[in-house]
C-alpha cells in the first residue's frame, strides 16, 4: 500500500534559516526606522547640485543666436515655455484682483524713467526675453524666452543696456566714452554651465532698476551679492546665506511676492520661519498685530555704502555746456547729481524709512487718469489704515520727483525719451515733440501744453535686515518728540497719541530746573516719600520715570500747572499690555478694581492693611476666614499662589487654570496609592520645570549593511548545518508500510 511521503526535514531547516534571515532584515529595518523616528523629512535644498549640462549634445553649439540656445533648452524642458509665458516676469502685466487695476511695468507710469511705452529697447533690457522693441512684440513666441539670464553661473552673460533684451553682438562701449565694454558672451559655454538662480542673476535686473545700480528700491543693490552680516542677516554668508528664492518661493516659474499686490500668505513672510511670537517679551510679540517685522528690523536702508536716489527733477533737464553739448555733473563722492538727459538728482545713504499702513494691496495712478497738479501726485498708494485688521505699519522709501504732465488735460505725460528719431527727447531735448510722440504711441490725448508736477512713489523696504542688536528700541517711536512715527498722520486720536508717546524719558535733562522735570530727581525735592518708594521699584530699574505715568494736563511748567493724578488702569496698561488685557476679562474690571487698588503705584508692592499679608484679604475677608484652617494655609500659601499660578496668561484674570494644581501636585494628583497610604501628596516647592526627554533607545547601533550581512550568514549557516545532519530526525523515503503503533 502506498503512503504519502513525510516532508523532508532538510527543507524545514532551509525554511527556518530563510525565515530567520527575513526576521533579522526586518529588525534591521525597524532599527533604522527607530533611529529616524524624530528626524523631519528633509525638504528640497536650494544648494543641491543641478545636472551637469556640459555633456548634452544639444548644448555643444556653436549658437549663432540666443534663440538657438532657447530652442535647445526647450527640446528637453518641453513644459517650461507655457509656465514662463504665464508669469509677470514675461508679461510685465498683472491684474490686482482686489482693486481691479491692470498693473505691471507694461502699463504704468512711474516717477523715475516715467514709462516703457515708446522706450522699449532701453527698458526691456531687463525683460526675460529677446527682441521686445515696440508694441508689436509677440509674447507667444517661445524661442524669445531668455533662459540664460536667470540660470547663468559663469558671470559672463549680460544683456546690452539698449539692446531690447539681447546681449551684445560685438565688442561695444556703453555709454560712449565711459570705457565700459560689453562683450558678446560665449553662448555654448554659458548654456553648458547653467544652474539655479542666485543673488547675482536676480540682481542683474533688480539691482539695476530705474537706470542704474542702487537707483530705485533703496534696499536692493549690488552690496547684497555678498553682504556682511551687519548689512543683511539673511543673505550674508555669515548668516542664513539665503538666495532670493528662499523667501520668493517659486513653483512652475511663478515667483511669489510682488510690489503690485502682496496678500498675506502668497510668499514666505517673516512669520513662516520666526513664528508669530519670536520675542521673549509679550509686549514685543503683541506689536506684530499692527507692526510689520521690517519696521523694527530694518532701521535704515541703503546701508551698504552705496547711495540710493531719493529725488529726480525732470524740469531742469536739457541744459547744455559751453560747447552746446549735453553733460553730467557729479558730487564729491562721484555720484551723478545732474545729467542733461534726465535732470537733477539727490542721493542718500543710511536712510530712515517713512512708515505707512499696508494691507498687501496698492492703488496706482493709471495713464489717462485726471490728477490734481496743485498738490503732490501719488503715483501709488499703499492701502489700509489703523482699523484695517489686515493692515500693518510698513517701512517705505518715499521717492519724490518733478515730472512732465499734460497741463491742458491734467494727466501725467508719457514722453518718448529713447531713440534716434527727431521726437526722442534724449536726441533733441524737445519736450513738446517727445510728449506728442509718446502720448500718441500710448493712445492718450495730448492738449499740446505741458508743465511739471510734484509726485511721490512708495517702495516697500523689506531687504537689508539688520542684526537684532540694531533693531529699533521703544523710544525710537514712542516719544513725544523725535519719534519715527507721526501717530496723528497715521490716524490716531489725540488721546491715543498721548498714550502711545507716554514712554520713559531720558535719565538726564539739559537744564536741571524743576520747570523741566524729565528726570525723577527733579521731583525728589517735593515728593520725597514717593521718590524713595520709586527707588525700590522695577520701574526705576527700567528707567521708567515720573513723567511716564504723570503728565501735564495742559501746556505749562510744573508746579504752576498740575500733573495728572489719574489712577485709571489704562495708565499702567500703556506698558503692561498683557496684564491689562487679562484684567479687562476679570471681575475686578467690572467693579473698577484697578491696578493701584492692589499695587502701590510708586513701589509696585502690594498694598495691605492691618496684619494682612496680601491685598486680596482687604476686600475678601470672608474667604480669608474660610481658608484659615486649610492645608493650603498650613503650607504657607496665599491667594495669588493659586489664583495667579498659571502659564496660560499673566494671572490677572485670577482664574485658576487647569495647570495650577499640577504646579504642586504634579507627581501624585492622580495616585490612588498615595491617598490610601497617606504619603506625601505634594511635590517639593518650588516646582522646577519638567523637561520631557526622549526615551533612551534600546539596542545596538548596527549599520544596516552589517545587520543584513549577519542575517544572511546566520540563515545560510543554519541551513547548511541542519541539512548535513542526515537521519537525525529525518524519515527516509520508502514505500514500506511503517510498523503499527503500540496501543
């Protein structure tokens, strides 16, 4: 009778060995994962090397035209052209969805070079394309995209200043007589050495906007290519060493952040890295509701040694020298302060910004809109006010100019400046001919009469972030005189201005007279007791003097005119913002129990009567009696050690938080055993901060390759050992019937 064979035990050991090998590999993976459990997933590193393009056949050249390079790039990057053509960098046009205005360089008038219309070959030298010579430029032609201007790493590629976006085709001097030579780039070499964008490539246009290095923005110039830490903590190699795209994030060639519209969240703002509470003091963190980080952390712009142009007067352009030729004049620093083609300028370094409300949107004076020439024409207006929840105070460069306008129609003029035709102002210095030609080109009416009007234009200041040690201090803004902020112009009432400028004075004064009591010692002669109490206070330690809380009710010297004796909570709340906010939520606020009800206003000590040890007992005697025999009283605790013991606020709500009991009972509050045994149920006082540490990892730190190799050897070894033990535990294959078992 044939019986089925029993499984060969050799195979069992082979399976066992393989199983052990798999388990060991699995444990190796577990150890690897365990070692990485708390390691964040790394994001893209902008410093990662890009693919070496030098070996690509399509880029070997030679290239007869820049467009040939573009065609080679697009042969691989097939989806890039549609992306680029949908960016503001390509279209120079943007519609602000909030205001409905169609903006962008292509459409606007400014108050430096005025307008690109009819002046394209000069202005479009900063366009990311080739050949934008006039309003017939084809924005759908893919081969006119300039890939190299953003991705060059050789430092040899630059566009010719009057070449409509092209690099120089031959050795060319510009300006004539300057000695500056523009050479044609080796297009093949540049194409083979492309890389990520950099401060240099972005700056090749953005540092030179408005007609030259440092002219337009004030916080963007060539000093930011390799800035020292003191100039910009973000871009300095000694700081964060950021490239532009660290903040101006890019996706699909769309670069976030625009001066035309910059809604919150559409670019990497300060809070994205520093959070909304970057300071140790809540009083500083609370400023972020109304004050942009740049306001305090960029105390001045044009700080790198290069000046920025602050004014431009076109009305004096056209003057000629004794040889009846146009000329330029420079100051002692070599900065051009007069140019026959452009008029007169002023430059400044280390400029203190102006400040305005800004909610992320800007309104512009568009071509053809009627202006009021009797005042200063606002080329742009930053939107927002102090009551706008989305608006914050931002630093700006206020660029002022005197520029041409149509005095018959009261609209800003667009002059034809650049060219070799007789209407070009830079050739003939004929304003009427230039305005006639420019307005016709732009499709605008012209009355035939022109004049010059004062204008201003705001530029947001957001670069050149200074080290924290150089940030503004409170007294830079919150003083009655010499303040950076004009609180009245910013929309604050007289009462609000008084509160906002009520800041500690200097510790000395020019004339030591009682009639100018800016120093507490001036008050000491009459107010001896109050001065002694003040001398023991934290106010004295922080230079908070008498006139920080007391001020003249009306103009005039003290003591002839009285100082205020107001005990309102708002007086203290001017500095103690968090405490004041918590107090407003408390029952004390409802009954007008103010700060000085509990605190001596001069020493800040609690005011007590009789034998009371805390001011609470003055108003709450019944509660004092109720807790007299409690374990808390026996332990020496007083009211505020429970009613102000919380990390959720300053304690001035006097509400016991969920963390209050844990401050003392954190180790045993839920321990039933402690209650049964009657053991100590409190933690030692004072309670130290509990630091939660990561559990120590258990196991041996074995490299993955070593664990894998060990597991492989173990599995194979067990297989060989057990397979060689023939008959030991094996049942030989046979057709014989096994003997019957004894029963």
